[in-house]
């Protein structure tokens, strides 16, 4: 057996068949049940021409059918394509065409959008319909009902041998540009994101059977990834836990009260969130409940893909004093870059984003593509070597920029996140270069300013962007959602931030909004924030006196 994702799942099925594998929206599947249904769906897809290398889109909210489709596609050595359910028609048309879909599995509620852009699937894709009770119009689609497809397929596991070279594609981006399909080999993505390298010990699996041993070891075994499966963080929470026989809990959409109800009901031990976007509402729901559910099972919270502020972590510790919080960083193009573990009283940051202990193969490269030495004042870009992607799908130019061979002869992935290396070798993340701000020759990283703003007691959420400035080229603009009933002024915000960041980084204009627009994974929509910040009537501070 190779390190193939379908093989790893089937290995877990053979050892943990009776265990619960998944609970989603009240529907339960054991490992054995998941296996049988995935086999049936795979046989149906094969009967309709889907085979090695073909692309199957999944367009749905979190549900058991999403995960069943995931395994069914991999069993055929085909490739599933994650589709953002928030996309409008133009975005859908782009991804249907760019991803070269051969089949599509979608929820009925999205049928009108599918019908409107089906011409974007030039291969005449076979479509399957997941019934969701929405009653949406199905006219002209001719899709096969998902359960009927299940019933038509054989439950047998009689598929051809697979390979660690089989492909996995993760479509990413969209907040600062068009989505890009990151192409991985199964073996590489398993070691980068799928638990092949143990996050705590750094131990690397030598054979698939090592994952079974991990599944039999003491530790948390009930995981709840709140983010949508259309994003990599939730996909890999579910898949990595499935390789070791653990139980996954999912919910269709994020609702903080429903999350805590499920934590109590399913005795969840580990919760995965995406930073403040989920952390703040979760804490506020607990505050409002005044005691609320019985949550003693929870002892681990992992955050990834978005900023998790020290103030929000401290709020969690108010309710869970013995909690362990893990701040994990990474990207679709590199896998996991590093993590920091903290307990109560250990939430301070050095500035910017999280300061983490980096994983195997992760470095910070300077402009000459040489590793930066610890303790240097230099700022570079975080990169990873070893188990990294092959390319961006159908984008050789962008691939060459991101995946390259450096002067040291190693092949790296460097998606563009700025970072610096602390004296002890840890790395502090500063934010994505594509949204950094150049003001009077000084480079300012939005995440650092956002952290300072969100530590203000009246600021609930914030996004920082650069807007044009006649004198400085660009100036820092803050788009802030205040807490309910709070009155927040630019002067008060600047005075507060002055205690946390240098004067030239202070926001010079403020736009107040009811809610910050983010992706379902919690990532800020910088294009939206720039539109808000440049709208008529949004002004700048008078000058930069004292801002040096």
C-alpha cells in the first residue's frame, strides 16, 4: 500500500469499521457505512465514464454527501474540485471552465445557479443532485438523484490499484484575485496536510499502518471542524482524522449557539475554528448563555487560516481555564508551516501575526532566495521545501513564480506571505504581500494593524487596507465593526493603537460598518474593504504629526 488518500481511508475502515466516522446535520455514518456508500457512488460514477484523472466538482454545504463524494472520487483515482458555495454566476462559470469538470455533485438549493452556468462545463458533465428540501427548480438539468445513484452502484471494493502520484487539487484564493487550483500528489499532500508528519512530535509515518497505531493511542478522538468543507482547513481536518479512525462532527453553516449544542451533545474534545471571525461570536454566545451547556469534554481549540487575536484567546480562557489553544499557520500552496501552543497566561504575541515554531522544511527566504538567519531584522517570505505542490492548474506563469528551485538547489513553494525569524528560530507571520501597504516608503502589514485595532475593547472586528494618498502614496485605512452600542472614533482608535504599533502604521482613516465581510473560512475580503474605504465621505486624518 502506498500513501494514497483512498488507500489510507480504506486502511482505517478495515481496522475501525464499527466506529462512528461522521456526524453531520443529524445524520450519522460509521466507517463501514461510509465505505459501502462511497463504493456505491464510485461505481455509479465509473458507469458514467469517470475514471483516473477526471474532475468531479462538489458544490454543497457541509453534509455527509460531501464526504461520501470525496472518498468515492478518490477511489476511482479521479480528482474532486471544491466549489465555493458563495460564488455568483460569473465566478461559477469561471471555475466550471477552469477546472475542466467531467461531473458535478450539487445541492438542490444551488440548482438555479448551476442551470444558469452549465454551459461553462464544456465536457457535458454528468450531474448528481443532493436533495436538501429547498424545492429549487430543476428544469433543464436532468440530474440523477444522489440516493438513486447510490442504489445503482455495487457496494464492493473492487477498484484498480492506486498510486501516491494520484492528484489532489485544492482551489484557493478569490479574496485578492481569481481562484487557483493547487495541484498536489497524494503522497506529498498527506505529509504536508494529512497528518503524515505528527504535528506534536514531528514523527513521520514510515508506512500506512503507522496511522492505525496513532488511532489506537490515547488522546482526543472527537473533532469538530466548523469551517466549510469547500476550504482546505476543514477538508484536512476531516481527512486526517479519518485516517486514524476518529469521529468528525460537521454542521451546514456556522451558528455559535448550534456549535456549543453539538459540543455538548457529541462530547467534542477538539474544536477547529478560523480565528476571530468564529472565535468572537463563540465567546459572545457563551457569555450570553450565562452558564449554558455542559462543555467539560472540550480541551483543545485549534485555529487556522485567519488571525486569532490574543484578546479573543483570553476570552476563551475565561470560560475554559484548562484549555489548550493551538494557532496553526499554513497555506494551500505549502501545507502546514508551523504552530504555536498556548495555555492560560501565554497569549502575548511579538507583533504581526502569530509567532510559531516552524515545521519540517519551512524557512524564510530573502530577496536573493537565501534563508534568513535567526535574530536578523530582515523581512522575507515564508517558504517550504520537501513535500510541496506540483503547480497551479493551467497557470504555468503563476506556477513558475510560486514553485521554483532556489540557488541552494532545493525546490520551494513560496506563495507570498511575509515573515521574520526571531532569535530563537521561531517565525512571526506578517501577512500576505499582495495586500501589504507602502506608505512613504514604509511597508505596513495589515494583520499587524488589525491585531492592534481588535485589542480595543470597542472593536469587534476589523480589516485594514491601503488607499491612495497624494503625499504618502498610500495610507492606512481601517474598516471596523464596533461592538453593539459602542461609539468608536478615529482619534480614540489611534491613541489605543499607538501603544501597540509604530506611529507610521496607525490608521489614518476609519470606516464603521455593521459587519466585516469575510469568506466562510474567516478570511477577510480585502477587495470589499477597499471599496468601503474609498467610498465618498470617508476621509483621512489631518496629518501624520507624531507618527514616526
